[in-house]
C-alpha cells in the first residue's frame, strides 16, 4: 500500500485519545472488578499494578514501534519488518510473520464476545432512560439483570445495534470517526467515576469493601492470580493482539509515542482502580458477593445510583458514557480486522467492514445466547462467552504479547527500534541522542527521554519476555 495515502492521527492529543479510547472500556468497568473479585481483591490489584507498569507500557511501545515503522496492518507489518530486519538485509522469512494473523484472529474473537456486553450497556442505557431502576430493591435489580441477559431476543438486538454503530464509525475512517469521539468524552468518564467513588465510599459498610480491594493478603497470590492479572492487563490496555500496531501505523513520525504510552497506561489503570473503589465498597454495603461475576457491575452500579440525589440523571449520563467508552473500544477492534482485510485483500474499507461485522455477528450471537438458562451453548461446562474470554485473555493475548516483545527485542535491529522510540534522534554508536536534536526542548528532557527509551528497550528485550513466559507456563503447569 502506498504509505502517503495512509491517514494519520491529526495531533498528539489525537493518538493519546484514540489509544485511550481503545483501552478504556468494559475491560475497566466490567471485567476488572469481575477478575479482582474472583481473585482475592487487593492481591489481584497489586499484581495487576506491577504488570501494568513493568510490562504494559513497554509492550504498548513495542506495538507502536511495529505499527509506525511498517505503516501497515498487523499482518503486513510483521511481513514487512521481518524482511527488513533479517541480518544483512537478506529476505529470510521467519515464523514471526504468523504473529499478525494471530492478532487479527484475537481481535475477531474478542469483538465477538465483547459486543455481547456492549449490547447490555446499550440495553442498560435504555433502562436508565425509562427509569427502570427507580424504587427497586437489590432483588429487583438482580432480577432485571437476569431477565435482560436471558431474554430471547433483546440482548441480540442490542448487540446487533452496537455492531452496526461500530461498523458505521469505522467505515468513515480513522481520523473523523475515532479521534473526534474520544477526545471529548473520555475525560468526562473520568469525572463521573470520581463522583461515583465519593458516593460509594460514603455508603454504610463501605469500609469492608475498601479493605477487600486495597489491603492485600499476599498468600492469595498464586499462578491463577498471576495469569488472570496478566490477561486482564493485556485486555484492558488493548495489547498483545495488534490493535495498537494498527493505531501505531497512523501515528505521525514526529509524535512522541513514549509519552503517549505512559499517559494511556496511567489513565487506564486509574479508571480501573476507580471502578474498583466504586464497586467493592458498594457491593459489600448492599450484600452483593464480590465473586458475583458478570452481574457485579450491572447490579452494583444501578444500586449506587438509587442512593444518590439526582440518581436518575447520573445513571443516564453514566450509561451513555459507558456506551461511548465501549464504542471507542469496539471501533479499535473492528479497525484491526478492516485494516487487515482492506490492505491484504485490497478490499474497500466499506466491504472490509461489512465482512468483519457479519463474521463477528455470527460468533457473537452464540456468545450472547450462551447466557440463556439451559442453553446448549456450553462447551465442557463453560459458556461460549467465557470460553472466548478465557481463550483470548489467558492464551492468545499473552502468546501474542510474548511474540511481539521477542520480535521487537530480538528480531528487529536495535538501531531501528531506538530510532522509532526517539523519533530518529538516536545515535547508534554512543547510545545517546544525536547532537542538535533538541532545539525545542531543554537538554535535560532529551537525556531523560533517551534513558527511558533505553530502559524500555531493555525491558522489551529481557524482562517482558521472561515475565510473560514464566506466568504463562506456571499457569499451564498448575
Ligand atoms: N481495552 C478494552 C477494554 O478495556 O474494554 C478492550 C479491548 C479493546 C481489548 C481493543 C483489545 C482491543 F484490541
């Protein structure tokens, strides 16, 4: 594909917002509390924070580097870079060329089950507009959740509507569709989460929930907690499957990817922690089990709104923002599929979006229907939904992430990687920034950026692969 024809994000804020848009979503507000609740609360949180900091940002950088260097979708990216990275410039094809396919497969499977819950958010937006939660007690709200998720067609209609909405935005292209939405609405989500935290912390009995979430019992950390936290971190930061390779391919060559990666990791982690601070104190206060799983966020939050002055209004705004946060995530998932299909098979964006959407819908319907009681859509006692969730977060994303860091750390040339990380200001021999590269920025900044880039490179090359491999293997041996 002609590089000059590729669209770029319009501004530095654009990349941060689009990447944050991909990262922030159901992973933070729905999946994080589910996983933390099932894995000991604070013990999970500690492991999660360590992984986000040590592996999250470096892996995000690795994906940006692959994307911007290749200016290609994940499949094309590995093919192109594999060729140019071969020692002596010889075109020796390595198995790394398969990693891009793995990423596109992951995007497809994630989008399929993600749109199940995305559909619920749309349904819950409808319920909050209609005032369905007003005057309900816990049993009533729990009943509403099970009635809604097991309804024969309503969740399917919501899922279909959500997919359609995603497809329409993706067809319009990266800049117009993705960037504009994220820029305005993601900060607003942060504000509403803070308001919710304040309310939740003032509920009676909130302390016990806060203790569950923030006071770690280290003896609870085992292989299961490690892999769950790793999978959750990859899922939440949208890493390990090519979404950020795709977005990286739209980043301008002068943009500072490192500060974007750090900002997005921090913002994403902050929203997840805030979600925990909203949900656990409230859950303990209302007597909802922290292991409640899928229903945790969808029962706890409406209960919190019930207790608030102006609860109707806050509930409505919250679910509207959640729908939008979810939409910016589904957009990034469909974009992986569309970029790959349109560039690899030379299809128009519209055609690629239609194929991606229909394919996702077929699997997605099975995930949604597997919530119906007595549904035959269980494989080995697990719903199709959980199966897709586990297969991607616990297997495909960690494997994808491992291969991505190995590729950048060991297959790509160090000079190319550092060049990307420092926007062409890396001087190979001295390991420092090139002279005269810092006309606009003070010298201290340049040294810091250079040292941080080196540190991230070393993490990508050594620490990240070892840590991911150990966690992944320890889970297999459990
Ligand atoms: N990061 C998203 C969330 O936390 O909801 C989910 C997601 C989006 C995962 C895009 C992967 C992805 F490529």
